[in-house]
């Protein structure tokens, strides 16, 4: 192995260690404190982290000798965490990375939302609701939607029933093209069990109120920061809630589609660290990003 290759591998190993989602935040908070912190004190300073994830992160950092764990008292058990000298040496590296980001990373642009509806009045109304915080694109039929769709689109507000190319056709094309955008289906059609197999992220019955449209858009945009299993869980949970609101218990119990939906949600829930907390976090981020 050449020295250059060895140095490159050291860079990879270091970045792999400190780039895990919560590791740099925990290190940063301890650097700010300058001294030891108890578990709950760290949790209070790292907004959004679950107790299990914090436990795992602290164990990983301790195992890699960036933190030291000290038992202060046995009864009641009191444990403190503090950066080792090795951990403190990361301060210059983290500050250099932050300074580079300030110089070279542009602030996040407004997310782009494509509104697709054959009724120009509704397109313009929804655009006026979203314009202040989003870059809005308009399409008045399915063919125009195909021309407007590309990687720059972050979310689509989509009329389900349009003449010619329907909203369902547009939705199918979005998923076929693997475009990473959330879809809010907007329709005068009351939701039925056929929605279970449709790849939208939220559903609003027309015409939709201002707060409904804005909340739905900001919610699906917030989900984009999560991994695919959690995004699927949130989308399916939205369908489950919608069907519960629209259907009777008898209808739900008799539906094979609803049973399959519930089973898939349960399966995802068993694999996710803390889906309820993640869902709350997504909603919080949506509210903050929406600014309303």
C-alpha cells in the first residue's frame, strides 16, 4: 500500500466515524460545554435525538476513544460523559469544516412545487397559497406535467381526475421515472380502498383549504430528509388515517387492502428505531420550514 493510498484510507475512516448522523452534534455540544455532561443533559442539548439512538451513539464514541464514560455514583446511578484528548483534537477539524461550509455551501433554495390541475382557477389559487415560501411551477394537463417534471421538482400537488392523461397516469410516471418528489393527490373523489396501492404521500379532497394544502406540502417535503423505510411508513400511515376517517369499522375489517396496509405498517414499525418520534420530528420540521 502506497503512502498516498494509506492517507486516503485514513481520511475515509475518519469521515466514516464522525459523519454518522448524531456523532458530530454530540461532539460539538461537549466541546461547547468544555466539561462533562450527564446523559439527560446531552439529550436536552441534542434536539430530536431519541434515548436509544443517544445510548448507541455514546457507546460508539466511547468505544472509539473519543469520549470517556465515568460512573460518578452507583446509587442512584449517575454517569457522565466527557471528551477525551483525542476527541478534543477534533475541534479544529470541525471548525474548519463549518468555515468551509459557510464559504462554499449555498443556503437551501426554496423548494419547487409543481401544481397540476385542469382548472386554472384552482392552480392559481393553490399557487398563491404556496408562492411566498416555494418556487411554483404550473401545469394545466397531464401532458404539460410530463414536460415540467424533472429532478428540480421537490413536490407535486396533483389533480387525480383530469381529461386525457389523468393524475393517476402522472403519478405512475413519477414513480416509473424514480423522481424523488413527494406527491399530494388533490381530488373531488372520496378516497376508497384503491388508494392503498397508489404511490402518493398525502390526499386532500377538493377544493382543499389553505392550511390543508400548505401543511400537506410542507409535510411531504420534510419527509425527504428521512431514509426510505421511514418515508414509506409515514406515507402509509397517512393512508391508514385517511381510511379510518372515511370508512366504518365494519368496512375496514372487511377490506383485504386495509388489512394488508395495516400489516405493512406494523412490519415497518417493528424495524424502525422510533417511528412515532420520527413522525413528530418530520411534522416539527415541516412547521419550522413552512414558517406559518
